[in-house]
C-alpha cells in the first residue's frame, strides 16, 4: 500500500472511531489490518436494542472491495437462514452486488452505516419477530436471481436473460430503438439501457455464470432455492 493510500485509509478509520467509539483499530507495524469491538444497535427512538461483538478485516483492495464482517459474540446461529456463514461471517448482499460495490469503491464508514448496522438491526428484528424487517431475501444462488430481478425491474426470468445477453455481448443497441425486453413500449434509452450498462461493469465470464444460474431457475420454476454457499464457495470469494 502506498503512503497516500495509507493516509486515506487512516483518515477513514478515524472517522469510524469517532462515530463508533467502541470499535478499535488493530495495527501490525503501521498497517491497520482490522477493526474490532462492540457495535450497539438503537431503534429510531434511540432506545438500545442490542449489541454485538464484531471484527472487520481491512480488505487488501480497500476501498475497492466490500469488506467482510464477522460476528464474534456468537449470538447469531451460523446458519443459512440467518445469513451467516459457518465461520461467523455475515452474508450482507448478493454476490453480483458485492462486485459492483467493489468497482465503485466503499469507505469504511459507509460500510458500517449502510451494511453492518442494518444487518445487525435486522437480526435483532428477526430474533423477536421471526421475519426480516426488509422482507425476506435469499442466501445462496437464488440471491443472484433476486438481485437481477431488482436491477432489471422485472420478475420474468426470460426478460432477465435477454437483458443479460446484451450485457454479456456488450451489445451497443440504438438508444432510440425498441427495447429488447419486450415489456413495454419504451425506447431502449429510456428502458433497460442504464441497468444493462450497470450490469456490464461485471466481467463477462462472471455474467455468463449468473446467466446459467438464472436459466436453471427458469427451467425449473418449481425449484425452491435450497442450496447454500459451501465452504469452497466461501473461500473462492473475492477471486473475481
Ligand atoms: Zn426494456
């Protein structure tokens, strides 16, 4: 890491410490390699809901990688239904979204505010209500389908696949032509163009993998998403 990157990283971490005073930064020599400590969750009326001990390794590609967060207090069961990997790592978002976030870059404070705190607040909610506050989202490969449904604003998997092909082939379609989704009468530039451009930030080989996963669910409409990320899958993370 260059001196300038280290300076920026330390600035970001100081920002974290001032907002989350129960978190500490750990160093090896001058290198801040992880954050750990207590995170408190409050409701909108500032009433404390609960607390967790967490550990966040500083990603090697910071800020161009979504950090990982481990729940080390052992409060949340390490099961897929709770969006926890066996080693206590939280499953924060769908894999394609992780890639897109990494490309855009994410600061540590933003990560805590937008991913870590909402994740643990949602866990507390689940513990008392037995459902998720923001609606159910899937763990494992079905989350890929859900992510692209959201990105392409459709729940029709054949439409999803048509959009994905355009992204995979990096096709430059006329913006004033009809959109290939066939969903409405909008011109391409006003319909799926932006979402397809966004998806095109993901590399082709990865998109092709997503295509085949979505196609599997299209061909097996009754198939309930039961699969779970394996340990291998877990280790392979970030290799994209
Ligand atoms: Zn469209």
